[in-house]
């Protein structure tokens, strides 16, 4: 008899409610470290990330941090820290970063998407004023840069230092990192090292 192991998948609940209702739920979920709660325009979303979600989040974060360190770009990782504008919006990216100097809101938010389309998440980040939002979904990266009051899809980052990031290489290394992060980091660093010589 063969036993099939299944990985836990993302669980997502969407509710309608007020900011006060959201803050009450947020307090109740404080003890559940995996739970991610967001609020925008009367919609509350509760996400319990599954194993694949957590794996890709860690791999992407490690590769981005490796790039920033190797390039000597000043940054601060803020992980999935809750970003809020009181009474209006609350969001938790899977990874987020200040690039250059500290600001009230991080410059870059990265989302791993398994349960819902990425475009629906952009209004939350626009309300917060996040400069760039990257989505990892089905083996691809989609990058959006905030211009005036809306996001525009871009082919490469426009954040200082990150414009040099080879996105095709990053995508390949993310997929390799799902099963072997060490090999992914080595492969990711090889072309960068060649550029410094």
C-alpha cells in the first residue's frame, strides 16, 4: 500500500466588515503567527499560508537579501510586518524591504500568490503608498511600480540598485530553491561575481 503525502495548502477566508471589526479579529489572531490579515474598503481577508507558500516566501526573501548584500545596497528587511493607515487599510506582504533609507512604508512588497489573483491586491498597496509590488505566481514574477495614483506593470525593478537584478535568473533560482536553496544561491551568485571582476 502506497501512502501519498500531501502538503498543506493555503486557506483563505474573505469577510465584509468595518475597520473596528477588522481590529477586533486582528487582536484575536495575534497568537496565530502564521495568520495574515488584511483590510481594505470593507473587505477583510484572513490567510493561513500552506507549506509551499512558506517555502517560496523564504526562498525569494533569501535570494533578494543575498543580492542586496552582495551589491552593497543599504536595506532593511521588514518581512511580513503589518503596514497600516488607520481606518483605511492594513496589509501584510510575505516579504517587504526598505531600500536606501528608512521611510514610514517599505519601498518593496513581495507577495506569493496561491489562492487569489495578484491584481486584486494592488489597491491595498496603492493606499499604503508602496513604491513596488512583486507577485510570485505559477513560476512567474510580475512587477508593478506606483506612478502617481496607479500601478504600472514593469519589466524590471525601478528601485535604486534593484534595476540591475536579472529577473530571469531570479525566477530560475526560485524554482531551484524550492528543493535546494544552497544550489539556488550558488547559481544566483555566479553571474553576479563575474560582474564584479
